[in-house]
C-alpha cells in the first residue's frame, strides 16, 4: 500500500452510528490522502492508527460521507447522516428491481421512515395521502374495515377498480373469501380488508406502479395499477433483535349532531301541529333522557407487540417475526385481534446458486357489531342510535333493556349484544431458486401459494324484534376458502459493454385460483344460550342451506427489454400474453404491449456542470393493460335452481338456465399515455416528480338489456369507454440541514378528471340503492362515472308565491322548490317529474393534497402530516332520512330540523318537514348530496432516539408519542366525509348511511434494538 508518513502516530478508536443511534457495521474509514483504512465491526466500532494532523473519511452506502480531523481525540463518536439524494435508491418493479435514476415508468414509493408508524391495522394505512396519483379512502372506520384504493382514477363500471397487490413477487387475490352478514342482521356492504392478515411491521418497502410502462408486465390484471410490497430481509451485519410496542386509546372523532330529547319532542310537536294534528309529547314531562350515540360508543384501546430477529452473513440471511395486535373498537362489542408470524430466509451455497423462502401465517378474529345498509329493526346499531326516540330510557325498571314497540326499531344496546364473529387464517408464501448459468445470465423458478380460510358466526337473539317476530333466535354460519397457487419461471440477461447496457427478461407463469364456501341458517332454538354451537337444536324444517365452488386459471408469457445508451438515453419495451378461463371461447388470450423512452438531460454537456440542476430526466410512455376482475363463468351458460314441480305426488326441484352465453366476452382494455419529468436541484435539496397522463378504458363490461323473448333480462358484453386525464406532482425539499437541526418537507398533488366517453346503445345506466332510495347515481356520456342523480332544489316555496300556476301546483309553503329542466334543451315544460332529475354532484375530488413536514433537532424529531380531498360530493342518506322520516317518532339530524322553514323563518334552505311524502322527500336531491371536501391532520408524531453508543447490549432505542386523525376540517354533516357504505368492489358509487364513527387515536410506543 502507498501511504504518506506523519509523525506521532497513535491508536484512535471510535464508534459510528446513524441518526437514531444504531451502530453501523461495515463503514469504510480511510485516512485522507492515503490508502490506509479500516472498516467498522458488527457493533460499529473501529480502531486505526493515525496522527493528530490527519483526517478520517467515513463513507457508507446510503449515507453522506463525513470527514473528521483527529486532533487530540483518542475516541471518536461519529454520526453519519442519510444521503439527501435518493436517485441511487433501488425500487421494486415487476419481476425485478431497478435504480430509481434508471426508471422509465411512473413509480411512486413510500419512504422507509414512513412505514411502521404506530398501531396500523393494514398496509393501506401506510400509503394514505402520501403518494401522488394514489387515492385511498377508509370506507368503514370499524376495526379491520374496508379500504378503497384508486390509482389514477376509476376506469370500470362493473369490473373491479382495485389495484393488483404483489407481495414478495406473489400476485395475490385480495377479494374477501366470504360475504354476507347472516340472516336477520343488517346488510354490511363493506367486507373486512383481507390485507389485515399481513403484519404492517414486516414491510420493508412499498412501490406503486402507475403508468402502463410499469404495469403492462402484469397484463390482464394491471389496468388499475400494481402495488409492490416487499417484506424485510436479513443482512450481513450480524444478528439483531428488535421489539416494538405501542399502546393507543381512541375516542369518537366527530359526533353527528342529533336532536336532544327536548329538541326532538318540541320539533315533533311543532310539525304535528303544523300538519293539523295534536302534539305527541307533554313537554312538562320530557326530560333529557338518553344520548344513544354516547350509549353505544366507548373509549377504544389498542395494543400492538412486534418481535423480530434478523441476521446473516455473506452466505445466508434470515428475518423472522411474531406479532400480536388487539383492538377494542369505539362502538361497543366491536374489535379485532391478530396474531401473525413470518420467516424470510435466503441461502447461497455457491456463487452461482441461491434459494430462499418467504412465509407468513396469520390469524385474525373480528368481533363485529351489526351495522350497514338495512332499515327498521334490521338497520344495525348505528342507525338505531341515530333514529330511536331519545325521550325514552334505555332500561326497564327491572334493569332489562327497554323495547319501544311503537316504532319498528330495536334498542341499540340489544342490537349491540347480537353475536357476530368472524375468524380468518391466511398462509402466504413462496419458495424460489436462482441459478447463474454464466455471469450475465440467470434463471429463476418460483412456486407461490396463498390460502385463506374464513368462518363467520352470527346469532340474533330472541329478545330482538327480529327474534320476537320469528319466535326464536336465528343462527347463521358462513364459511369460505380461497386458494391461489403459482408457478413462475423467468430468465434474466444483463450485459454491459462500451456505452451500452441491456437487460432482457422472459418468463412463464401459471396461476390457479379456487373459491368454495358454505352457508347455513336455522331458527326455532329453545334457548339463546348455545348461540351457533348446536344447530341440531333448531327447527331443521326451517333451515336454509347453500354451497358453492368455482375456480379459474391464468396462463401468461412475458418479456421485457431495457436498453441504456451512454448513461442518458433509456428505452423499455414489454409484452405480456395472458390466457384466462374467465373469458369467452373466442377471446381466451389477450396481448398487452408497452414502451417507454427517457432522456437524462443532466448528462448532456450543456447541463453536466450545472450548479443548480443536479439531475433532469424527461419520460414518456405508452401501453395497454387489462382488467379481468369479474366473476367466473360469465361467458358461459349456467344452470341454477328453478321452480318446484309435483311429480308422482312428490315435490321436485327444477333446474333452469340462469345466464345466456357470450363466447366473445373479453377483458376491459386500458390504454395509457404518460409524459413525466424527474428533477433534482442543488444536489438533492429539491426533488420534483411531475406527470401528465391520459388513461382510456375500452370494451367496458356492461349488462346490456335483452328482449323478453330471449328468456333473459340481460347479457354481459364489451361496450363503452371511460377516460381519466390527470396531473400528478410530488415535491420534496430539504429546507434546513445543519449539524443538529434539519427540516424537510414533502408535498403531493393529484388532479384527475373522469368522464364516460361512450356507452354504445345505452343512453344512461342508473345504479345504487339504499332503503327507500333507488337509482342514486347515473352513468351517462360526458359526465363522471356514477355521478349523483336527482332533483336540484332551487329554494323553498314561500307564502304569497303563485304556487298554483307553477310546475308544482300541489306544493305548499315550506316545500322544496325543484328545478324544471325536462323540456327540450333544458327549457322548463311546466311539470316536475323524474325527467327533471339531473347530475347533481361527482364522487371524485377535483384534486387531492398531501403535505408533510419533518423537524429534527439532535435526537428529537417531530413529524406533521396533513392530507385532504377537495371538490367531491357525498350522498348523506342519514340526512335524507332526517328530511323524510318513515315514522314521526324517529330522531333526526339537528341542523335541518332546527333550521327548517316556518312562516317565522322563511330564509332557510331546509323544508318545513310537514307532509314530506307530498314533496318527494325520499328522492335524492341537492340538499342531501353534500360537499365532502375535507382537510385532515392524519398524523402528528413526536419521537426521541436515545444515545446508546456506550451500552453493551442495546444498539438502538426510540420512544414516540403519536396522534392520528387529530383534526378534521369539513362542512360535511355526517361522521366522516371519506366513508362509503356502498362499497361492493366493482363500481365507484358512494353514499354514507349508518357508517361506523371514525376515531381520534393517541399512541405511545417504543422500539428497542439489541
């Protein structure tokens, strides 16, 4: 070695750690100006001989190099900072990885410091509001509740709009294994999120593939985007043990303002008197009795434990974990419990061959409380708490729950006692082997499997009104099993020479999906004591049994070539051919090409030495992807149970055709064009990513009407088109970067315009239904998909107006005034009918924002994260029920009733409440479709990293205090503007009805690393 001599050499030792105080093994240490050096050991410690005049240079992948003058120090404590520039970050794409600087497609990612924050239920919560182009809404706030994920808009009417999830290279079927709520229980259209079975603390990275260049490699499943999830791996830095704990308390974040007991009694009396009836309540006898929302809610508690062990060497590595999550929901009787374990291991017996396994097993138990889209006695606990008479007490004198038989509604405390539990077990994993034939060519074989078993038990006790009417309790058991098996073989070739770099991928995959289940209901039990544990005690002559089994297969051939010339010109081409058993005999295979070009301008001579522009890349891509998210057998003629017949004195079950075949049925095809820019300024101080895209989906799967002579109502066919156009912007800035204080900001903006561009022969399609309300949305050309459809309320009829000669001659003062638009070209025709209904709102936001600031001082950090959606509307069905109560003695939302029209209060937007059946109060109108714009403080986190450099066993220690959903700014009158009670996994229709209240969460947690 060559060295430069210095006098007074002495032995210098020290410790190298990161900002969190965790030791860094393998850090390179050189004496500046020489080749003399060393590396840190497994504990981050080092020793080197140097003089006081010499400078040590510390360098480590992913961190900024640091120079330290030895001086008179004998022991050096060195802290390395994470590198501001992330262009060399490795991101996961379909069937491989690539440096971020070499991407030609549009890929977003969640940074490692944004993962595993607090008491997370599922993976989706990690991504919410953090990436441009990715909209995530919590349909239901119940423990384990469902989530809607939309990437670059919505492109399908009847097929799925959910993205494809790929976990450690295994594409999974993320649909629930069972559906249905059980006999006699409110219909909940929001099944639990299957991703609850994946422990969020095991996640190492999340990438979202958005444009066709990135998603086309997944062919017929890539139309709605792809979410790549990579779990944690071992490392070569020795064994590490990490224990995480968090404890949380939850309170109802936003309480719906209902009429109090005295307000309710007075409003009902006033409306009855205005209607010419006698008052129902003696106000002298009405006291403040029961706040039913308070009675069904409580303080929720969450505990979350995670223990992981990882390690390895240059030949083998492993990561293993076990976790326990337990949540008591804020609505009584609701909760979620999860136990999961994971093992990831990789072995490298030689330089040419390696193999490994990724395996996770989890169990989730959900304690459910009935709520959903039913009505009257079957409407669930939230609906009952909102509508039941607040002037009555909750208990009888003997202490039993009170039942008011003057209305068709249960005491909420009785409904909350309904037994409804589901249990889910998931085994997900893959085994792989990879062999290098020559240094540039390797082959890989992967076998994957995903098995989900679920069972739901419900028992409606005989004390409910449903049970009383039935004469006994009602028990239901629903079971489901889903399996997904995959075999995948790929060949990967990498070659670099001169100014050229080529990567070629080719592969074959086969996946086999199976779904089967059983459901059975029975009543006639002599007692409620055994719940669903002995159906033999029920009346077997009144049972209801059902079962099913179906399967599908997907065969695929894929290829991709990446070419880089001179480090600045990039080209990508991919092609996938998918063969699916779901589609018609004449369209079994689909072909999905894509291509992308990018130009790294910052490598050109005119920008290479710029002091401002560190990196600048232009991107453009085009490609096609498919959507095969429909049920099995849709292209085939199927048979089902028909009518009953009496043959030879015996009753026989008939069989009938249930579907007309369509051999030409095929997948929906999405064509997407993208233009983007990646810009880094001042050596990573400012990073910007911007995209403009056009995403058009053709061959929409629609049920077209058939003449009655065919014997069928409709046939599923490929017609119509939907277009999404949008702009995405992501900005990250490092505002202050001092030795002890840093301040970073990240901002993302998304704007997507959705439009139905073609419906073939259909002029319009009306969709969506709730109790007493139907056809709440419309699909029609020129409008956003599933726009709200109803009457426009222009005002309230006033005393003295010429009502008799208006379009509503039977109206009275205080009735809503509907807009007359049914004449030619919208000219009034003098009558109000259903033809006067029109588009009155869109379920899609005009734009969405995410805004995060992180402040660090020494070892203390503060993270503040806001997000919001702007310009969307939401149908508030509970508000509609308040305007149109089916029984006068039902409670209502306070604002429209306390501010209703009266002769003394004419300047209001709310109708009088007198005879609402006469003015179409149940019809969707512009009063009940509310502005759902909101801004939310999603996360506020204060954490501290302890200095453990002198501790013999502890490598890192962190403690944090976190608040989630601390602030909500909105004019929406319901529990939360993000909810959707209509979620069915297929279309974008949205409504709020009896939703589970959202919670404000406070968490305290810590992490120890040994």
